[in-house]
């Protein structure tokens, strides 16, 4: 079975994502965001767009959203998805990393298994302000109106928080759910 590709967008916790995937026995390979889209399409069964400092440094990652593969965006990865699909991202009202309580609005295939509220670790320097057409609001918080969005028809999801860090409770669930989504779409 082909691996999931973890796209390194120069984020400080991409290696934590890779380690969590390994610990969950989910086959994954980290690739640079300058990998040509055709190589990505041929080599994997799904894509995780890791975090990073800015949309300007996201390389080909926006093009990966349109390959017809399942996609999970984390922090900057969520922003890449939103902008690529004509949503809007702008400065958040709260910056920096910190804990936040998130309310799950819709427990679709990517958020199933979570309770109605979860404690996560997130950065809100930038956030999705306008959700793209075709996407649903999956989670929100008092700090951010779009903590998670998804398009179940395409298998594309994004979360503002970092499920890979130890401060996020049960972060592994989102990766297990995404792994299942990629296998169901083979």
C-alpha cells in the first residue's frame, strides 16, 4: 500500500507529526513542498499538509489540494486549503501558541470518536475567516470561528490546532481517522 505523504511546509512540529504517524503504525513519508504534483499523485494515497510560517513559502502545496487525493491540513495546511478553494485567511485576534477548548460542531469521518468539546494546542496568529464554498464548519472556539472545516465529498479536511503535540488531548484520533479515510478511498 502506498504511504501517506506528509508535506513539510517548514513548520517546527512536522517531525512530531511524522513520529506520531510512525507510533500509530501509519506508513508515511515526509516530502518537501517543492515536490512536483505529478510525483505526489503517483506516490501516495493521501496528503497531510503540515504547518509552517507562511503561505508565501508553501511551494506546490496548494496544487496538491486539487489532485483528487484525501487531504488533511494542519494549521498552515488548513490555510492552504482555504485559500486554494477561494476562502479567506487573515490575522487572528489572538496570536501565539496556547491551549484552547474547541467545540465540535459536526462529528464527520475526520472528527468521529471525539467528545463534544476537546482541549487542544493551537496558534491563532492567522485563521480562516471565510470558509470555502463546498466546505462545512466542523469545529469552533471562543477564539476562532473556524477551528476545523471539511469537504466530505472530496475527503479534504483542515484543523487550526496541532493534533501532533502532547498538549492536544487525543490528537492521535484525527490521524487514525484520516488513515481510514485514505484506505476507504483507494
